[in-house]
C-alpha cells in the first residue's frame, strides 16, 4: 500500500504516503550528565545539508529556533538495537542509519506537538509522553510489530510504506526523509488525539486534521506548518477532478480510512485522504469563512469533552435514536446541513484547491 495512510478503529491508525516537505535539522551537544545517557541542547545549527534534499513550495523568512532539552541513550529490544531520545512530550526510539536525520527528529516532533496543541488544546493534567519508533528498514519494523502487536499484525503487515499508530505509540519505518517526516506529522496527530482525549472523533475530521498537519516548510531552522499547501493532496485532487473520479461528500463523511484501505486500491485510498484534507480546509478556511466559527466550536467541544453531548442534544446521536453514522451526526450538529446540501460548494472548493 505505497502512499496510503489509513485509520483503523479508535486509537489505531495506519499510514503510508509519499510527501516531500523541506527539512533542516538541528543539533548541538553538551557534556554527559547521567550514566548511560547524554543530554543534548538543540539549537539552530548543523544538518543544513538536509535542506536541498527535501522539496517544498516556497520558504518563509528566517526564524530563531527555541532551545529544547533532549536526553539520549542506548536502546535494545526484540534483538534490535538503536538509540532512545526523550523530550518534553516524546520518547523516540530509532534504529536509523541516517544520523543527521535521526538527530533532527526531537525538534521536529516537538514543533509538531506545539502545532497539535494549537489546534485542539490538551488537558492541563496530561503528563504521559508519546512513544515513537522509527526503524531503519521495513524488516526491522516487521520483526518488532509482529512481536509487540500480534493481535493486529495481520492488518499492519499490509503496510508497504509508512507505519501505524496504536493508542499513544507510533511504529514507523524509514522510507525517505520527506516521506518519513510527513508520516511522523500525520501519525503524531493520531497519537496526540488518541492519548489526550477520551471522546470519539469522527473519522473524516480525525484523518482530515492528520493530513492538515503533514506539510511543512522551514523558516531558517524553524519548522513552519503550511496546512493549506499540502502538495501531494492537491495533486491527488487535481487528478480526481480531471478524471471525474472524486468521491462524494457523503462518502467522505460516512466512511473511514480502515474501510477504504481494505479495498486494496491505492488510488482510492489516496483520494480519500486528499478529500478529507480538502473538507477540513473547506470548513475552516473556505466558503468565505461561513463555517469557520462552527468548525472552531467543534474543536473546542472536543477539547472539553462535550462534542457527543452536543450531537445528542441536536437529536442526531444515539440518544436521539438516529440511524445516522457518527460522522454525519457530527457534521449536521455543527454545520446544520445534510452532506448533499453542501456537495456543490464542497466540489467547487476541490476545483479551486486543485488549481482549475
């Protein structure tokens, strides 16, 4: 399933894609302060050679990166060996052979976390770290996933490029710098939502927001996420619009990525993600801002745990005896329209985003 991210039931996701954001890594070391561990202070220096290797549309003006503290040490499990990095919000385990890219991961993930928190504010009492495994090869990833996640390994084994998230842990394998960064950003969102919020989130919103965080540019050494300029998703939309193979708004709202992936059709899977991303940009930025306030209210309700209450109060959830899918119930509760009533406006947005 090359180039296919996906979402399984609550707390689980699978992802594989090929996106190429630009990346500049950062690293500088300080003396050892703990036996077997080394503390690093990440600043804006080093790894500048990464920049020309990863493509992006445009670049912001230079910025000054924040200093972050990273603890490093050796790691071994299931006969595999590598390195472990611990930051404020992440525990990162890698067996990567690309030392520059490996050293750059802590800053990138912390920047992504800050972006997630700016989208939906986390609970104040959260202390658990998000665990991210990045294996150098797919064979190492297979070995680890088979032993650690036997119940769902049959599903995960279908992944040919990328990785998966289960609860607060993401398990990925390296494909290329750009692809792996995009995978980390997408799966990091699933980690964040799955570990910080108890209430369910509709698949179209969860996957749309995961794709919303994929594209990144660099202002000097500072990551800057560009959610409305996700080039890979735009390319998928352009092809669908040109060939008339786009999915209906109802299809996007009523389905989920796990169901799409089981169709074993790479093009359909890519299109589902592209259109979920486009739906989020439509509701948050499109239609002249008509839906922006309702979209923000929906995110606020996720943060304070009242989304399901609002859906039920609208008579659209299980409490109201509705036979609507959860995805449509949420959509109608916040935007007060059936998918068919917005289909034409949504399609017009696809056409604009695709550049026609």
